[in-house]
């Protein structure tokens, strides 16, 4: 992409104006520096500087498309290594979402054994499904940690080479949220220790409210650390060997998500057959129906996260041959 | 195709495309296309003191357009031949 050094002095001044215009906030900074001024001129000519809502929507989608192209997630203009890295980062983000939603499923499926009839056959399938789910989740977590550890030396070199300023804001936000989450966790644990199981499971509204705040903090903390990882990994230049390993690990994590989604579906089917009453845990559930609204939403979000991870792996696979040639 | 008729800036491109193709592109879509075409070397910007930077088609762009037009011409030829066949076989459709 061309840089803006070719413009005249006057147009350089205008370009700064275009680059900082809030209407183009969805576009990446380098794109705004190159095309922002022209696009603002077009908006002025076509709409007198006040484009309708539909045009704003078009600018937002156009900006996001440019960001996806620049990061290597779509198109063929970015280097192949960027495409592989973008694919792996998509898998990481999808895994974070999967874990967050998975906690909801873990809570939902608690004590499911007690709801099943005593015959051996009724326990076998849901037990096996949940065991597979938990085992694969453990393996996938190890893969995520391995991927993070593998990136640490390159990341430390990047920080030493004055890269700290580019991730400082993200890092401090994540750290502050982690501190807050810890500060809420300690009193919550102490309080929970003095409550009965009934009070902990909806009997005490104040505890329920604090639990929800704590859960939200944990979710936000996880998301913020993922943002730190993505922001850092986007800027760091990995060696081909590390990138290759990260891509393979990402594919393994995506495969784990597919297996976990399958195991969840099998567990749901087995529970619907032998203990449908257990599946109406949320207030939205109809008695005797396996279609509980909370479970449907949870499984649907798990499927979306899995689909997103698969998209990331497909991206890796598509640009892989170019990286090998390059 | 619009730039084959001469160099134009964004606003002129929108008007021209609307006139010859009957399609009103949004500014976001137009600049998405400009970005891709410039990256592929099919169009290039011209120097300008104005905010409205004009673009012109390159030799590679001209060749790509010629290839596309040839493909479309072949499609039109095939379509006409097939229409002739169907009208011969079923005169009531003519």
C-alpha cells in the first residue's frame, strides 16, 4: 500500500483531518492515513458532510473489512504469515468464548447423575459424554498454555525492543480487572463458606447478585487478557517454526472444540431420553421438555464459537501453501 | 470500467457508475474496490493538490478489463446461440 509521503504540503494537512475523522473510526489507522481524506471529500460532495444512517453502516462494514484484510484474515493482499497468524488468533478468541460459555454448561450439568434412573444403561452414555468433554477440555487447555509459552520468548524480545508502549494500555486494563476480580473473589468465597447449599443456589438474593457480578468480572478479565494476547501477537514477528507450531496447536484446539460440541450434543440427547425433567433447570423451561431456553442458548453459543474456530483453521489451511513457498 | 473512460475521483466515479450500470454504490463499497484494485496494480492515483484524488487505469488494468470484456462477449455469443436454438425448437416462445 502506498504511503502518504507523495502528497503535497496542503494535502498532508487535509490528510490528518481525514485520518482523525470519527466517521472513519472503523477503518485501520494506516488505511485512514492513505484514503481517509479522499473518502471524507466524497462524503462532503455526495451528502454535504451528513451521510444517512445506511451510509454510516456501509462505512462501518467497509472499515471492518479493511481491518480483516490488513490483519490477513481475509483477502490475499497481506503476507501469508499474517494469514496463518490471524487464523490462529481467531481460534484463540473462539476458545476464550467457548470457555466462558462452557462454564455455563458446567453449571447447568452439575449433579446430572442424581436425576438419572438407577439402571446402569441410563448412566453409561451421559457419563461417557461428559468424561470425553472434560478430558478433551483439559487437553485443549494444555494446548493453549503450550501456545502461550511458545510465544513468550518472542514476546519478551518485542517488549525489550520498545514494544511495551503498544500493549501497555491493554495490559494495564487487564491487570486492573484481574485485581478487581481477585478482590471480589476473596469475600465471595468467605461468604459462601458460611452459607447453606440452598442459600448459595438462589435462596439468598444478595449472594446471587454478588455471584453474578463476580462471574461478569471473570468473563471480562478473560476477554481483556485475550485482547492483550491478540494485540501483542499481531505486532510480534514470529519465526516460521513458531508460527507453524502455533498453527498446528490452533488446529488441535479447534478439533477439540468440535469433539466437545459433539459430546455436549450426545449428553443432551441421552438426558432428554432418560431424564428430561433435569433439562428444565432455568425459569424458561417447560416441564418435561428437553428444550430448555438456557441450555439452547448455551449450546448455540458453543456451536458459534466452534464455527468461528473452524473458520480460523480454514484460513490457516488456505494460506499455508503460500507461506511454505514464501 | 469507469476509469477506462478517463481518470476520475471518487465522486465522479460514483456518478459515472450509476449512469452506465444503474447501480448506486456506497462510499464504503467504492473505496473498498479502489483499495483492492490499487493493491493489484490495476489502477493508480494521480498527483493532486486537492483532497479529491483522481485515479487512472494502468496497463495491467486495461488488459484485465479487455479479458473481462472478451469473456462477457463470449457469454453474450453463447446466450444468443442458445436463444436461437430454443426459439427454433419452440417457435411460440419467440
